[in-house]
C-alpha cells in the first residue's frame, strides 16, 4: 500500500533535484554574462578595443550563436567537463557582446529592467510548471513568431523605423514570455522522463542543456524589455 506513494516521492525528489540544477546553471550563466559585461564596459583597455573595432561585439555574437548550436547538437557526445567549459565560454561571449548596453543605457535603467525581467520570467516559469494545459502547440506558434521577429528585425535595419522597432520589441516580449512557460513545461517533461540511477555526468549535461534554453530566453526577454524601458545615456 505504501509502494506507490514512496515511488511518487522518489520521482518528485529526482525531478526537483534536476530542475534545481537547471536553474542553478542558468543563474551561473547569467552571473558570468553580467560580470563579463560589466568588466568589459568599465575597463579602459577593452572599452578602447571595442571603440576601435566596433564590429567585435557582432563577431562575438556570431561565435556565440554557432557555439550554442554546436553545444545543442553535440551535447550527448561531449564530456561533462567539456560541456561545462563550453557553457562558461558561451555565457562569457554574450557578456562581451552585451557590454555595449552600458554605453547606450544608464546603469539605473539596466538594473531596473533586469528586475522587471526576472519577475516576469519567474511568473511565467511558475505558470509553465503548474499549468495542466499542454503548451506544445503554443510553442510552435511562438517559434513562428520568433522567425517573424528575426525577419522583421533584418528588414528594419534598412528601413530604420522607430515605430516598427517598438512593435517588434512588444511582440518580442510576448513571444519570449510565452517561450519561458513553454521551456519550463518541457523541462518538467524531461525531468519526469529521466530513468532512475542516471550517471551524475549525464545529469549535469542534461541540466546544462536545459539551462541553455532558459538562459537564451531570459537574455532575449531582457533585451526587448530594455528597448522598451531602458533610459538612454545623454
């Protein structure tokens, strides 16, 4: 009579440990990104380097993008230590690229936007975890919206319309809030599907992979919110 409740408890413990590990790795990634961005923006050497070579942040973004694709595609073949190092490099590259926001926005608006982003992210994560509704089809709709945002952003580089930029920002916030709930529910499904007795290294790689999707979602949500709420430097 006690076997089923005991098994359910063991599953819940395993799920909680996995999810906690995912959010810990996400927090580590965001911390690395924030520290690198702050250091680069406040270091005379790196700041002068960026000012002399304005395409460096773009180059970092391109490497960051392809590194993320590599990690996602090869995670199952990577050693846990290698996956951890690549994740740290990934977060550091984004920090280097994001250092330019300290040149465009005030520190106060960056901090306030971060807290707004964190609160919205947590709320959507809770919804994604608690809801009984299957968000799979909703996720497909959101990914279509993401493709639309990318296309519209590329077009707006040539059009340079402030109105279009504002519309893209608001739609971007909606899309990434939705993706936060979607990824959280997917994370819960991943955790429930894991068998008992998995190797610690495999668990760490799974946690890093889950953290990667949440990290990217958080960063993009933050950037779109910053475009809406950020106070420009005079």
